[in-house]
C-alpha cells in the first residue's frame, strides 16, 4: 500500500511540471506580422502579464518559432521596476507599443510626501524608473520610454538622452524636468 502511494505521488510530481510547461508554451505566441502592443497590468495583488490579441483568434503553438522578445522584455521591466515607486504609488501598466516602452504610474495614493508637490515626485520617479530600465541593458527593445503620470504629466525620452558617468547610464534630471509636461 505504501509503495503504491509513493509511486502515485512520484508520477503526479513528475508529470505535473510537464503539463504546466506545455500549458505555458501554448500561451506563448509569435507571428511574422506586425507586433501588437504587449501590456502588463500591475494590480494590487501583483503583476499580471497580458499577451497580445491574436487577429484570427487562434494561437500558433509551433515549437519551431522563437519566443516573443517583447513579452520577455516586459516581464524583465516589470521585475526591474518592483520597488521603484513610493508608498501608495502604483505602476498600473507596462506595455510596448512598437518601439515605445510605455509605463503608467498612479501617484494619487502617494503617502509620506512631506508636502512635496506631485510633479516633483514624478520627476524623481522618472529618474528611478529610467535608471532601472537602463540597468537591464536591453536598448535594442525600445527607441523611446514614456512614463505617464496621468493628470500630473508625462515624460518621453529616447536613446539620445542617455548619459553615462562612473556610476553608470542614466537620463539626466535636466532632461527629465524639461520633458515632463
């Protein structure tokens, strides 16, 4: 009896991972056509990745096709931006639309601002968010980065705005302040 239970448990343990992997592989799709925007929505209970909608309604699960780099890049950005906003602030979405990386941030719940205006907080968040993205060294995945703070304003920067010093690559505060509208 004990031996039978051990065999059943080992079969379930060994087989379960493969089924999960097959399900995950079926969810990944690519096509040779123009890339639809890939978006990650970050709800309160954690990040959730959305895949682009299929035009014909069917997923292509060919094993010979490469993984969609946009999805992987969005996942890497999502992980890199964890902790880059303050208490009560939320990154509500991260998406790639063609070569523009778009990040939406909600500052409406910001706490511990000590009376600092939200536009100044937005400037600081632009700096920390772009620093985290530049540390990924995935410049081939984007041409511009747009950080949208809703009513507070938005900032767009490009690769030509990248500067470098002994501490690494960054977007200067002058660039951020002049482009935050």
